[in-house]
């Protein structure tokens, strides 16, 4: 985690078996997988306090879920294209 006081959750995913480990304070220098004893992990940092980038990403990915609303990027032929072989 960053030392500037930013709060968040760090997820380590074992590349061998896929088991996840979560850390909220500090990630240890060496981590061993409890399931397969692997030592190579992929790191994902998730902030728990919204910042401008997180808010912008959420707004960009949001879509209307009201009944009858269509996705703004869909065209009438897109559904037929999915069925094409």
C-alpha cells in the first residue's frame, strides 16, 4: 500500500492456484499461498475512498437499468450480429 495514507484493500491472487489473500493495512514482504505454497502473486489495489478517477470510471461504466431502456451504443442490428456464425 502507499505510505501517503491512502486507504484501500490490496488483493493478492496466487498465479498457481488462484487463491486470493486480502490485506487492508500493509502487505508483508514475503507471502506464501496457504493452499499450494506458491510465492508468485498478482497484485490488485482497490481504493476504498472515491477519488476523481474512480468516480469518472464509475460514471463512464454506468448504464440505465430502467425497464425498456436500451444501451446507448447498441444498434438494432447488434443483436442479430451476435447470432451470426
